[in-house]
C-alpha cells in the first residue's frame, strides 16, 4: 500500500471512529439524568401533575424554556415549587439539553452555548 493510500485510509478510519452517530447523545444524557424522572423517558409527563414536553409551543419561546430550566417553575395556585431550578447546568450542558429537546419534540433548531448563555443572562433582567 502506498503512503498516500495509507494516509487516506487512516484519515477515513479516524473520521468514522471520531464521528458520533447521535449528535444529541450528550443532551439525551442530561435529560435522562435530570428530567426523565418527572417528565418520563418519552417526554409524556404525568398527566395533569407534570406537563408533557411534546407540546411544540414550549419550543416557540426558547428564552422562556431556558429560564424555566435554569430558574424552575412555581405553581401559582399554591406557591409551591412545581419544578426545581437547574441553574448548575453549564452553558454547554444546557445547550445540549435544549438541542435534544428541540430535536425530540420541537422544531429541530440548534442553539450554541453562547446563545443559551445570553438567554440565561436575560432571565435575570
């Protein structure tokens, strides 16, 4: 095998091994670790107690979604905590989670960590 063919073969092998077949795997892992216990693995929720994530309207205002994830949600009827805040998520984990949710249930729009960083800052204003 010539040197150029070997290099080409090596490059192709590297690309095949290095490519992730599921670009949403990291967001899915965050979802399974932090969200699925309440919203279920399939995002269906728990009836009237915990909402389904399969509502495309949730993904129309990504700023609201970002604030809900990072700040939590209060039940306005009895002022109890309806969803805990996940403010410890890094911008990368938050972007991965939002991208996974968008891919699964929304419009498949992609967000970068700097996008969600700006959206998180807007939650505090």
